[in-house]
């Protein structure tokens, strides 16, 4: 392996965005008719389904409603507008260690990419909040969920990112925070046995991944600086003990 690129997931990996997504969904449901209100428990469960439109369809199935009971694409588009506006108004902080990892990777000559199930407008909103720049100014490649036939855990978005990077899967390190993300990275070859460092959490969203991400960043930075051709040891236990999202101290919001 010659380490040539880092490929990041977005939601939960670059920043903790899931509460903002949940609130944007609920505000959209209130404004556009369905009247649904996803509790944190609801949303934690729905996070097992990747993609916002897919999450709405999963909810329709849960409540026994017809698949065409709402205009899913239109409802999701309205939710995206609210989410982008929310980030602009409220701001967003990167997870601990992310900014330093990106800076150090750049200094080491690595390419930086995104492979995400979220939509491009959400990526752009995050980049504006956290870097004050457009996504293309921060990342060499952005592969988003709406650009591929199947979302994570399918490998499509990783295969697209690798194609655009022009590198072999064995030369990329994937940074993920979910089981579906890990499966996607592995399917795309970016997390073959022993060939990549992958962050994951067993299920749903967990709180406090910043420390784990910072620790993973130190490993990746050491490898990039001292031994660019060295294989990185895959690990799945780096964040295994983190409590579930939301943080236990958080108030219950329904």
C-alpha cells in the first residue's frame, strides 16, 4: 500500500450533524402536512437506513402508510433547504482532530475526498460552516449519494470516489463512523483486510467520536509522514466503548 488519499464520510465523521438533520426533518413535516415528529429514539432507529429519502420511505413502511402517501422527493428537497438554512444560522463544529488531519494530510501530499450518502448541498453547507469555503476548495473529490445507483452499504459511492481520484483502492484510507459505511468502504476495496484504517460504531449514532477520530488521525498522520508505503492496520475497536447518541446528559427531545 502506498497511502495516497483519505476518504471521509460526512455525517457523524466530519461533524456531528444528526440532531440538525432530525430537527430539519421535523420542521419540514410540520410545515408541509404530514405532521410527523421523529423522536431521538425514532431517528436513531431510522439511521440504520442510509439516505434521507430512504429514511422517509422506511418511516412510511413502519407506520403502515402507502409508499405514495407523500411526495418523498419534494418533502426531502424541502428538508434539505431547511437543513442548509439551519447550518448557516446555527453554525457547526468539526469533530476534534478533523481539521488537523486534513491539514497534515495536505502537507504530506495526500488527496482528500468525500464518499457520502448525503446530498451535495448538505456537503456544501458543512464546508461553508466549517472551512468558509466551497467543497471543491476543501476536497479534491466529492462523491455524493444522489450520484450513484445504490447508497451505503453498497460500495457504489466509494467506487465513484476512487474512480475520480484515479487511485487503486489499496492506496486509500476510509474514515467511517457507521456499520453501513464500513461495509461500503470494504466493498469498494478501500478497507480490505489490513489495508485501511476504518472508524466505525456498531449501530446508529454515538456521541464523542471526536476523541476516536483524533486518535485515528494520529495513526494516519504518522504513517503519512514516516512511512508512506506502509500498510495501515485495520481496526474496528477504536470507538467501541462510546455511549449511544444522543449524549446521556442531553435533554430528551421528541
